[in-house]
């Protein structure tokens, strides 16, 4: 578990994607940007990823129901006087979306929602995105291979799902050089938005 910043405004429990650990470059950059703005960021690893560090083998993620239980248990470990928010990168964000309504978290932030597996646009993952009362914020690259702007175009999501699109960005919210934008700029914009929401909801 990696903890960045102080809980001046709240605590964000930040889950990693299926293949990259909690200290991956994207996770670290986002955590730094949020912590600099007064949010305590807790980057944690699901048990399968923690075992990769100690056992060596690259075991695949556990079943999503097990991941949900792990995240819900983590939420309950934090001081109930602190406003808690959940979310994650890719798979971690998907897990957070699925448990949001059952948790005491106030909102969910997802960086690159994996709407479908790569190359399989028929297998759409909408659990948690079509109903619910708590707000879900998706930050998505227009050319994300796991959920592009085109992929989302015809979907009917809950009114509580707010999607922000980033020009020419991929699954890691990184645009190509010719776009004139950078991943660092996008992460900065996302951090500003996330912190504004946390300020409003806490």
C-alpha cells in the first residue's frame, strides 16, 4: 500500500489495473497530482497483485467478486469521520464502479474505464453504470482501445455517470505527440476536476 498526502479534503482509495501494480507510472503520476491538491491517496494492491511481488509468477486477476470484497473491506478500515472516495485505473475503476452503491464512499473516479476487452467490442461491461444514486466520473481517452468515444456513443448510462473525453488519448490518457497535448497536461486537468468534486461532496 502506498499513501500519498494528508487527508485535508478526503481520502481517495485508488485501485490499479489488471496488469500494472500500484506503483506503476500512471498510478504514481495521478497520485502525486491529487496529493498536491490536498487529497490523501491510498494506492493499494489486490491480493493477486501483491502475491506477484512476493511469489514471482504473473498470476491473472482473481474473479471480480473477490476483488469487490477486497475493496469493500478496505473502505471499512478507514476512519468513518473522513470522507472517502473510491476509483481506479482500468480494472480497478471497474471494480470500484460495481461496489460504489454498497460502500460508504461518496463518489467514484475512473481513469480509463474498460468498457470491453481489447478487440471484443461485443462483450460490454455496464455493471454499475446504468443505475445508482452516487456519482461516477469517467475520464476517458477518445481512442481508448478498451472503450473509445465511438464505443460509448450509443450506450444509455445512468444520469449519475459523468464522462470527460480527452482528445486523441489512449487507455493511459496519453495523446500522440502530433495532437499538441501531453499526458501530463491531461492528468493535471483530471486532478483539478477530481479535487473540485471532492470539495463539493465532502
